[in-house]
């Protein structure tokens, strides 16, 4: 956060006066046709104001770490935004907050990705706190979804992929597979409480515990009154849609898994066996056509493609587009556990992967996700909105700051490849029929940033908005003559600025921390830093708690951080890998720590930057992590502060061109710039 005591910022419909005590938050609210809306209720920080005849509002609010704003008016769909204090003070979009009209034939749908509440929610790794205790399952399950309840409850229908069977204890029958999931029956009540109206069971974990698990799952859902489709006791039952009527229009909710499974007992249902609905091309087309024939609008959810990839497989893409070709109003996919792009195909929306929503995967690539709102008029696409989600400590929370930028930059770039423009609306992504790639998004500010490389060779790009794209990088003439070059990269560590470490009652679980640590104020460029205390003649170990599974092998990397110490210390920086067939805990305990570099830190009351270059493992490794060992001096205890703790994966080689060569999506999503030598003159980055 900025340390200025006060400043005034004014842009079009929004102005903010900031001081150490409070904020004056003002803006405007309109409908989707940009007509001002009077008497809109604006709720923020336990205060409520109404908009005037011009749709304008102003409210004084106390200074807090973050704020949730809710806009509500009869006859319109409510909307919710969550901002950090910094984000609230820097809202620069020209357009006002926009509410969608509720009218005959219109429906608002909300979709989330993969969800389960088992495994590490009960038995976490390391010394992490238990999130679901056996004597308070329902209350703890509700706490997991409390931060997204305000978002889910806005829609007419909210849906997710329930990627877990439901049982009070682990069933005795078990499929012959390496990973199986079951969650407590109370999971269903927590999901309903949060606003979920329907779940799809068309996935590869619906038959994990065979008939025993399937029976307990379906009976639990039926008893709780939570609608579902995508699974059944026979193939015919599994392929049936669940019909939901909203505003006198019936929607056929279809769920499918993309492959039958291996082994004698398949995961998909057959005429003589229960399981998930198999999403073959014929089954999907037949299901869509049958729904259309009875007057329902088909909504297809599909579980397929490959894990951790940026693009769908050809099989997935063809099946989803064939669903649209044959009359589906919408197609939503999941399974990769990371997000993929969206596409307006024949003016129908396809979401290729929603990523995780409630999940315990502990490597950072899987923790960026989104909620998808879709408005349909009589089945015709009107608008979609992308709400960025960060799985913080395994809990879905509104993504803010760097996490918001990471979520939305990825979706923006991957959707643009499919000629679908994701515009920026107050920190959410928006897709409209007219927003095709090539048209200018006038909500994106053009900015220029001057980056200082006097002490560091790797510097974060301080984007004002996630929708900004790098346009030019200016090396002044005399620097070019000195063979100064730059490269672009992305940070692989979530929460690396420690700013939101403990927010939402969901501490970060991605950091390996020593016995004596705390989050302290007064970071380098923010209000938070990590403090590590080490006794004389001792060491402390910190860094990435989990191995980074999604990474580029044999790639240039930079470990970077800022350090301040009260006495001289040595920092030993290591990488540790998990080999391809190595068991996880064997890797934690027995894999060698490979020394990258040792750095001596002086004891002084100023921040000292560290940039250490190395290459990621070449072959033979499934994942790796970076660790830092703090070695205290022989005669004095040490306190060392860390901030901006990053692992930078370089996406381009060094170059000098004013217009950077952005040859892949990773380069286009870059949030760091590195240079090949220190220099005094800033490098200028412009965006569009």
C-alpha cells in the first residue's frame, strides 16, 4: 500500500480522497444501456447510501485492508465487487458501475469449477491447521465458502462440478485408481447455504467408490434437495438432463465426462452399471437435440481435456462446438484444474476450463480461478462476467492485487487467441457480443512506467489494470549502445508480496516458514513483510512449501527478493526437485538441496535487493521448489525481513527491440522485466 498520508484522484465518474483515517468513495451507477439509475442501494463497510437522479453516490468509509461493495435495486440483478484499499483508491475505469435489468425471458447463470471438501481439508500436509474438524463439519464447511456466498447468491441458478463422492466415512468399495475423493454429506448443505442450486456429476471421480459410493452420493443429494445430473445407476439414468424452469423457460442441465475410463470396471455408466454420463460426440449431440425437441434450452457441462494445460484438446473443442452447432445455449468445461480461455462461437459462449473452485491442490498454478456469470435472453447470449477467484489456503476468496491480475491476464490472453475480447469492468472481466478481438477496449488505460534497475536486474511491472498489455519497451540510445538488453517473465509464487497473507481468515499455505516468523508492517512497496528470527549459531529455512508442478524445464530462472537484516547473515539459496517417479514425501525428506548461490547480507536498516539466476531442472523431474536458508552470525541473534519473494520464469530471451517479440501466451502475460546489467537510467514501458 502507498505510504502517502493523503491525495486526491479524480477520473470521470469516480473520485477518491484518501487519508490515514478514511476514504471518500464516490461513483455512478447505470443500466446496461448506460442510463443513470436513481435509488440504487450502495453498501460498503457497513454503510449504505442511495444514488441520486444522475446515478451518482458518495460515501465516507473507514480505512480497512479491503472492502466489499454491493449494488442493489429492485428490477435489476445485484452486483458485488471486492477491492483492496489500494485497488479502491486506484479505480481508473471511465465507465460507471453497470447493473443488468431483470426482465421476462432473461436469466442469470453462475458457474464455478471443480469442487470437493475431502482429503487435505481433514488431514493437511505439514503442520497446517485442519480446515474441517470432525466435530464441526457443517460449520467448517460453511466457512470454506463464506467468502464466495455473496457472489453465488446473485444468480438465478448457480452451478459447479462436484468432483467427489459423498459419504460419512470412506466406502469399502474402491476403484482401482491412484486418486479417489469422498467428502462428508454436510458438504451439500454448505454448498446450498452458499447459493449453489445444481451440481454436475459428469466427471472422473463420480464412480471412485463404485456402487457403494455412487448410492450414498445420489441419496445424499436427493435427501438434501440439491438437483444434479451427469450420473446415475444406469447409462440411461446418467444421460438424463435435469430440467430447471426460470422465468417460464426450461433449461436442460446436461453433464458429461469426456472418457470412459480404463480397466474392467469403467467410470462411465453402462446399461448394466452405474457411473458418470459418457460425453461421446453422439451422446452430447443426442442429448442436446432431445432437450431441444421437448422445448428446453440445453446447457452442457463437460469434464475433459488434459490437466494443467493452457488449451483444450481437439476432442474437447470439437465436442463443445458440436453441442453449440446442434442447439446448446452454452457450454462449460472443466478438469484441467487450471483456467483456459473463453470463446464466442456462433454468438454462443464456450468456457474451456473453469479451473478449481473448492480444492486442496497445493501447487500455485491451480489456485487461480474464476466465477462465470452468463446472462441469456430466451437462450440468446447477452453478456458474461468473469469474477476472479484466488484459492487462498484452499479457500475460494475474491482475487485482489497481483492475484486478480494473474487470473484475468491469463483469461484475457487465451480468449484473445479465439477472437474473443475480455474487457475490463471495475476489476472484473466482461464479454459482450460486439467485443470481438481487434476492436479497441476503451476501458483499458494507456500508461507509461519508468522502471529502476540501479540495484536490481529483475523488476515487477506495476500494472494499474490487468487488461493492460505491453506495447513498447524503450531503451534510450546510449544504453542500447552499451548492449543493454531486456527479457520478460512471470512470477511463479502466489502471495509473494505478503500483503494479503492473513486476509479472509485464510493464511497462505504455500510458504515453508521457520519456527519463529511473523508478518510485520512496512514492506518495500507495501504495508507487509515477512520477519524471520534466527538465534546465534543457528539456521532457519523458508521458501516454497510445495513443489512447483507446472513449469518449463531447462528454462532461465531468477530468484528475487528484498531483504533487511538487523545483523549480518548469510543466505544460502537452493533448489530441490521431485523426480518423475518419486513419492512426494520421499522427495520432501530425501531429495538433495542443490545450492544455487550464497549471499552475504549486511546488518543495516535499509532494504537490500537480491537477484540470483539459475536454470530450472532439465529432465527427470516432476516438480521443484526454491528454499532459502538463513545462517545467523556466531555471536548475535538475527531478525531478517523478506518482501517481494519471487521465482521468475523468463518467457523471452534477451532482446533490444522497442516492440518486444511476444511469441507465446506466457510472454504476453509477463509481469516482470529483467535486464542483463544494472544501470542508472530507467527503462520505460508503455501499455495499451
